[in-house]
C-alpha cells in the first residue's frame, strides 16, 4: 500500500498528464488515502514536507489529498481520546503535520499571489491547523535536520541517486580495524540466521536444498567475499562521519563474545555473533539508521546507473527506484 501511495503520488506530478488524466490520478489517490489508517501515510507525509516547501502547479493533487485527509482524521490528531480503532497520533505524526503546515505556509509567503494555488493551499492549512491540538507547538527539529536529504530543485523525471558526499572523509587505522571486526560480526550474524532456518554448508548455493557455500568461518572466505561485507560497512562509517557523528569506544568497549570457530572444516563452523538482545536504539539512532539505509541504496543504484550508461543501456533493473518506493523487506 505504501509503495502504491508513493507511485500514484509520483504520477500526480507528471508534466505529461492532461487535466483529465491528472484528475483521474487525483481521484484514485484521494480514494486510497480515505480507506487506509493514518499511520500508513507516515512516509508519504515525510516526502510531502519536502515537496510542498516549493509549491507549483503540480502541487494541487497533494494539497487536495491533504485537505481531505486531515478533515477526516482530525480527531486522530487533536482529540485525547483518539479516533476509534485508529487510536491517537504519536508525537512524531503531530510533528510531521506541523512541519507540513510550516512548509506550505512558508512557501506561500515567498511566492507571488496565484489565485488557483492559494485557493487550494489555504483550505489545506486550515485542515491541518484545525486537526492539531490548540496548545501544540513543534520544538526545534534539532537532530532530525542533520539526517535530512538535500532537496532537489526538480525531482520530476528519472530517479537520480544522490549518495552522501564522503570525498573528504579519511578513515583512521582504528576505524579500519572496526570495519574489519564489524564485517566478521556481520558474517557471523548472517550465518547464524541461515543456520537457524535450517541451512547448511554446501559447495554451491541451493535454495531447494538449503545449502550455501559461504556458511563457513570468515577466515575461509575469499578476499572478494570479505569485501562484500566490508564495503557497505565502510560506506556507512564514512557517511556517519560526513554527518558529523563521532565513533568511539565506551567503557568496556571492544569486549566481545568468544570468537567463532576457526576450524578449517566448514561443517564444524559455529558462528558466535555478539549478543545484542539487551541493546535499544534511541530515536536519534533510528533516524540515522533510516538515513544510512537510504544512502546505501543510493550508492548501489548509482553504481548500477553508471554501469548501464557505460553499456549504453541494458535490462530493466528493479532497484533503480527511490528508496521510499521500495518495500519494507527490500
């Protein structure tokens, strides 16, 4: 449903649509948002806070959708008792709604008067403002801003991957050691999940027989196989540093579980990943996780796109879509 919402919303901004086609897309989007729970629109609302910061003639569908959505779900956002089975909005949802209000309001304040656009935007502002509790105030976004992806002047058209710029990031020896340890942990964690699902070592990967040729100690992997673990970790660490994060050992840091078996017989391999059952990520770190996931996707997509250009085209690659259009599993 989330992917459908994003796809139809992308369609609504298409410059090639006739007025009749745009109205059809608008009707479908409005009908869909009228039937789904408010929490299902969370990712789309995040996208709209960026898109509606610069209103244009293609914003009309989103404004109409938001107006009807907030009118329908006013109790979800504003009533302490909530709205039936939907319950009550979280603080994050209220914060997003306030950010939407600010984006639209600020955009209107910077543009020349356009009767049609203002006529659609003002009811939207009224609906959002009426839905939020009267005493609600959005605090400074603080840490959330540091993970915001840079806005694109015009994102209508082909998907353009934009990885975080890490060209000025230099990794120290300590960080390279961390990346190596993390890659070993990554392998053990992956292997443990496979073994828990009934997979065993085999000379080749077979989904039917549940065998995999990488279910062996990390030390037995080829350099190319090890690099498949190290590369995304290295990219993530460099992105963190580019976002002004600092990585350091806490007290007791570096104390890990016993290393996995280094027996050269793959059949004796017993992975021992670190126990993370008692670790809880803060909201700030969850936001960082989401941003790094998107960056990892953009890096992979950019490589695929460069390779396609080098070969002057090729078969359709299903990963060449924006991160917010991917399924939760992807």
